[in-house]
C-alpha cells in the first residue's frame, strides 16, 4: 500500500491548475508578475474579503514584509506566539528585532489573551504576531481588542488556516496584516508561495515594492531602499488560481477527517480533541489529538503508524524551547509545553479514503485494547 501522508498536494480533478498554467505558457508570461499573479491576488482578496493582497514567494516572505510594513526594525520587541512553526518567528530576527514569546491557552492552543495583557505590562512592543494553529482560530477578537487598546499593530499568521471563518470573518483579515502559505503541505498549495493581505492599500503597495527589489519607478534602475526578490511567479500563481476553486471542497474533506477521528476514538478516555469556538468554522488543516496516559506516549503511536507507512508528527515544539531562540524572554510556557509533550498530528491528507481513516483509527485503538 502507498504511504499515507500528513498532508500532501491535492490538485483539482478538473485540471483547473493546468489550464491556468497553460495560459501562462500561451502568453509567454513565464516570469514573476503577469495575469495569473494579478488574478490570484484579486480572487483570493475577494474570497477572504480583504481590501488588498500581494502574492509572494512564501508565507515566510509575507510575514517578513508584514513586519516591515508595520515598521518593525532593529531592537524592537515583537510579541509572538510560542507554539508555532519557526517560520513565524524567524522574520523577526531578519529585522534584528526581538521576539517575546507568549504561551497558548488550552481552548484554542493559540495565544493566551491574558498572557498577552501581562506581556504589555512588561514591554512596549512594535507588533503582535498571532497564529491560527492547525486551522483553528485564535481568540482573535479578544486579542485584537487588546492590541487596539495599546495601539499596537496586529499581524495574523494564517498560514495554516485559509478557509477558517470566525464570526463570519475569515482568519487572516482581523489584524492589520494577514498572511497565507501555499507550501506543499498546506490546505491548498502552489508548490510554494504565500500571500499578504490587508485593508491598508499603501502598506500592500509598499510590500510589493520591497518584494520587487525596491525598484523606484524610474526608467533606469534607481534604488533608495533595500529590496527583496519575493514576488510569486506567474506559473505558480496559475496553480494557486486553480486551487482556490477547490478550497471549500478541501475544507469539507478536512472537516470530515476530523469528525471521523473524533467519532472513531470517542470511547478512549485518554484521548481528547480540540474543539471549535462558538461561531467558528475551522478548516482543520491537521487533525490533532492529546494523549493523557501514564503508559502510552505519542512516540509509541507515531512509531506504530510509521511501521504501517503512515505519517504522523508531534505537535510543534514551542519557540521558547528552541535553542536558537533560548536567549529571548517568554511569558508563560506550560500550556504549549504540555501540548508538545502529549500531542500528535494525525494523517489528515485530503486524499485519504474512509478505509485509510479506519486503518489509522484501528492502529491507535489497538494500544488500549
Ligand atoms: C507553513 C507555515 C509558515 C510558512 O509558510 P511558507 O510558505 O512555508 O514560508 C508560517 N507559519 C506557519 C504557522 C506555517 O505553518
């Protein structure tokens, strides 16, 4: 049997992606910029109801430019969720700023608003960087209110949560800037890429300018600022346009995967699942479980699945535990540490069949029988 993946690329059955790529070939726009890039930006912005968007080479690039757009620079403090992928925090260091890591709360696994308030008593940050981990929304309205109270810009890392809707609003559009990722493992993919969204037209224009080598609008090459080569290619954007057409479909399948695991493992008391908030429609990018047991560890289950050629992973290791970030301060930490210790990301590939899901459930259940 073929390998079952955590989350792998899933192109549309209709071949939309190849049609858009073909258009790029037919018009010889095999370059950064072009019709697919413009349309991908427009179509995504319209879908998530953001004022403006710019397509970039990665989600990491989008975080970097969001930090620059809100003015983060050398020596500035940025409050950053600790429980996340390192790509959230790395761009803070690119700008020679200093992260202060904030622990999660157990309900959403995302930034704890109480600890965020606490952090404001100790520091005056230049920005707050929150994550919607595994496609579940942070307590974003509370976090936004705290940021507004302190007059500090909010950036949402929605790399994992495209399609997650909270109180009728798409995650990634609550803050001053939001970012999405189209890396190969995300809910939709362009093989690699990202998007920066905002209602701030000037900010998005500035991000585009930096992403295009900070080239001034002159006939000759004029540079008054340091730039980056961060734009998305027109070929890659074609994949993105096709993938957007099946996003809702993928969300439904990811939700089905989560429901199937939840039902299938319901009678094992030592396993628990995260819940959506009221008025949330999560994309459940990855289904996760927590094992609360003296005998059975996540590693035992991950090993058993691996023996059957099934991929699973621990929960992200918090940034405040990462050697590369150990010199920075953190507010709290116990919640994300416990999640890291007890959690597993189950295979959540949208191509999985119900039989595949049953196989995974059976292997996990065998530990308790
Ligand atoms: C994937 C991911 C990113 C980075 O996106 P890339 O497109 O791979 O650069 C950032 N943050 C989180 C939480 C992610 O999961």
